[in-house]
């Protein structure tokens, strides 16, 4: 059974600090996705990582993918309050599959 | 483009009642999905469809049925609602793998369902 684990589950950090959210998955996949969800809202796509070594950056967020380690990271640089949200990673296992398996999410709170 | 829309936004049911949730997308996407989101459990796939007239079971299909009679619509039915089906339901769609547009999922705004 494919498992997608995120850690930490909860993260409270000060503005201006750096931190990393980790996403581990248990089966072969070369496609990994990061989403953001604000409280009471829907999910918004942040990054699509389609190959080993892929790195993408948008503002203070940078995502990377290591398919050999089955690990993706979402790095937050100099956090600001507006980044407070829940972040999900999702994996599309193997090839020829249509399913996306989501992690349990990391709830980030950035304190002013 | 409206993107992905869901109807209704909120509903309260009594145990044993039935209802249908409607998902509509105007992006001509082939693939559509229904998820449920519960606290601390992320999103879990209920059913999905890879094209008009096709459906398949996801991770937690029991107690739900789906239909995709038209490409733009994906319906989720609860025949006899139970309190365990209290959740937030999200619909999503995306183009097929390998499509020129990156294959991220586009999510609807969600339907909050409370079963008493």
C-alpha cells in the first residue's frame, strides 16, 4: 500500500525564519505535487515536480524532488505571515495510473 | 472560465437520507475525481473517472456511487447517509498525463456535508 507521509504535521515559526517540510513516499514515482490550502478554502496548486532532481521556486517557497530517496522537500525562506496555511504533497505512483495519493498535510502557522 | 464548481456548498442530512453532489468543469478535462477531507487525514480518493461514461473506485468508495454521463459533469451520490460520511467533499479535474499543460489537479471549492 502506498503511503505518503509528511512531517512535521504542525509547524509554528517566527517571521523571518527558514524551515523545511518533508514529504516521504513508499513506492516508485516520478511525479510529485505540492498544494496549499487556506482555512475553509479549496486546494491551490503550488508546484509540479516531474523528474528526479527537479527544483522549482516561487517567491519564498522552493520545492525539490529526489526520486531515489523517495523524498520531496518544501523549503520556506524568511517566512511571512501570509504563508500560514496547510501544505499538502501528493504522489502519482508508478506509470499508467490515474490516482493521486495525498499526504496528511502540514499545518504552518507563521507568527508575527 | 468558471473552472471547477460544486453544488451545493453546504448541506445537512439526517441519517438514511440520500443526496447527490454535483461537480462541473468547463476546462474540457478528461479526468475527474471525488475526494473527502477529514481532520488529520488529508484527502482520500472516493471515486474517479478517466472519461465520459467511465468510473472507478478509489481508496474509500463504500457508501458512495458516481456517474459521469457528460464529460463536464461528475456526480457523487450518497444513497443512505451515515454520520461517518460527515466531511468536506472536494471535486477535482485534470487533463490526461503527458498533456502539454502540466498535469496538476484543479479543485472545486468543496461541499461541507453534515450527517446527523
